[in-house]
């Protein structure tokens, strides 16, 4: 089993959709939310995913395909 | 010895030992170094600092690593130049340029990597690594060479060849990753979990980031131990502006300066301005963007410290601005022609931002202002190539020279 920490950033039009619920139902993963900030026009959620590595990778592609931005928890690590 | 006492979560305040970790296990918030202030106050003085070396290691008591075993290329203690000519153009009577172009690998990243590489050796790592678009990669490669460490530098595959050379020359392993910034970003985050390497801006980031504070220390010392009224700082991850603000605050807490009323303002390129956009929208929530600018050294679309940068700007009474690529190029030329400092694109962002802040009255004419120029122009010559006056070609005779110079003068005078 692997664990991965990720940050989801939701555009306004996706905020009301139960994407994390669907993620847990559609993939064999445990989702564990640690920190979040969601208002009516924006939102981000930092969570840990636990499951097989391939399942995590497939699930991240699915989340990204929905229009949610997926990043490592520390944000961008590329620097000038 | 160091007076660092623990790592502390910026979000929930939980403390951790001084290990190569960067994220709180509880809330996944970022960790930063916490110091024993009482012990520091007993030791640190202006005289002790003045007796130190002419490098960032003069602030050894304020850094999170053991300076006796420093990876030392003499980074830091760069010139603080009074800038009367640029000040006159911008209507600022007390303008200074902090010229960090003159660091060992020609950018301020030598400060953070000096600290990160020293700490990495303390931890027992034999390999330094980073994800970068240029300046950080150069600094990591140079310091790894100095320390006798291996270096792995990850860059987007479409990076200009000239930027790769500045790392390859030091013997670093260059890894050109197919894909965009997001792909390199994701890959390096995963590799940091998998390999026993010191990724300077991932697993040793808390120590790395504290190297930035030396910019603030130096400016205050070079001004005769006083804090400036206003700092203008380029923003990418947002870490630098946060640490300059924190560095000034620390000096006051250590009684090295009387009080700090400094406003910190940040500048970004309009093609990648998530922090400035949030500031203009009046929110602390940073929305990620896809970078589209010539200023690649600041092209961070989802800045790790954006929230904290906005807090520092807000608490200090500063502001955030964004400048177009055209303004950046004009500002690079303006700085070079007025003060003799050739900055890379990020320096153009600083000066273009400074110009906007001065024109809009957000910097008053009598404020003591410091503009931070963080990297040297020869690294990004393509930004101004083709936009400067061409050389005058002459035969090796006086007559040829005088004819050519006459024609050039004619062009200048007829052109206005």
C-alpha cells in the first residue's frame, strides 16, 4: 500500500460537486482530508490518499480529467 | 553552533525535531525553523556581526546550521547601491538597489543553497538536488561541487540551452523532463520521497528558506542598522518576500534595530501573477495560473508561499503589482542605463513594479526604498537581444570612425 499527499484546487463551477466522495466510491482508496478552505466561489482541499500506487495514479488522472487541479501538498517546487 | 531549536508548523504550531522534513504530519502545513531567541539575544550584537566574514556567514548566529562546517563560496554581503539616477527618473529621493547579481553563481539563490547544502552535509546526505528553471540549479551545482557532493538538477526539457550550461559546467547531472512545469513539479515531489537525496527546495526547504533572511539582515546593517521604509521584492513562490519581512522583524526582536515599520511590496510578471492577482482581488486565496511570460525564473503558477506572502504584504501595509513582459524589458534597460546594473528578467520585474508603485503614489517620494535585484542579466540575454542599439562597424581608420559616428549622431538627432 502507498500513501500520497495531494492538494486539489477546485474552479468555481466544480465546488458544489461531490468529487472526493466519488473518488472514494470509484477507486479502492482511503481519502483522509487534513486541511481545506472552501467558499462559494473557490476552494482547495489537502488530503492523503492510501491505496495501491497504480490505483492512486489512475484516480489522480480521473480527478484532473474532471477539471480539478492536482498538486503536491507543498505547491510548486520548481524555482528560478 | 546554531540556535535553531525545532521545526514548527506554520499552520497548527506543532513542533518537530530538526530533521530533513518539510511538512507537518498532522495538518500537512509547511514547517519553518524556530530559534532560541533568549540564547541568541545573549550572544548576538552589532559588534559581533561586524567582526564576522564579508559573506552571509557573518549572520551565523541567526542561521539554522553550523557555520564552522559551512559550504562556503562567499555568498552574500553584496553591495547596497544608492541609486540617485534611477531615483530621479522614478521620483524617489532615497532609492537603493540591493545588487545580488554578484553572488558566486550570479543570483540570490546562492544564499539559500549555502545554508541548504551546509545543512544537507550535517544530515549526512551525499547528493544535492532541485527542480529549477535556472538560478537555483546553478547555485545547487556550484555548491555541490564545492562540497564534494553529487548534484541532480531537474529542468523542463524545453529550457533554453544557455541556462543548462550554467549548471553543467559544475559537473551536475542535468535531467531534462519531457512535459511542462506541472510535470517536473510532480516528478520531483515523488522522487523526494523515494531517494535519499537533499532536495533543497523540498525536504530541506525549512533550512533553505532561512538563507533568504540574510538579504534583510544585510540591508539593515548596510543602512547603518536601520530598517528601510519600503522594500520591493520579486515574487515567485512568495518565499523571499516572506523571509525579508521575517528577517527584519527578527532584527527588532534581537534589539539590533530600533523598530521596523517597513512596508514590503511584491512584484510579479503579468503572465504569471497568482499572488498579485489575489492581492488585487482582495483575497488571501491564491488561484493557480498557467505561466506565460519571458520571466521564467519567476514562473511559479501555484506558489507554495503565496498565502504567507499576501499576509506579509497586508500586515506591513505594502502592495502587490504585476508588469507586462514589455515593461520588464524596458525596466532591465532602464536599470542598466541609469545605474550600471545589468539584471536578469526578475530584476526587470522588480524595477517595473517599483515604477508602477512610485507612479501610483503607493511609494512616497521621501521613503527610503530598497529594490531587490536578485539575478544577473547575462543569464537571460535573450530578453533584450535585438532591442539594443547595434554596434557601429568601421574600418580601422580615423576617417571611417568619424564618418560612422557622424551618421550615428545624425540618426540619434533626427530620431529625436
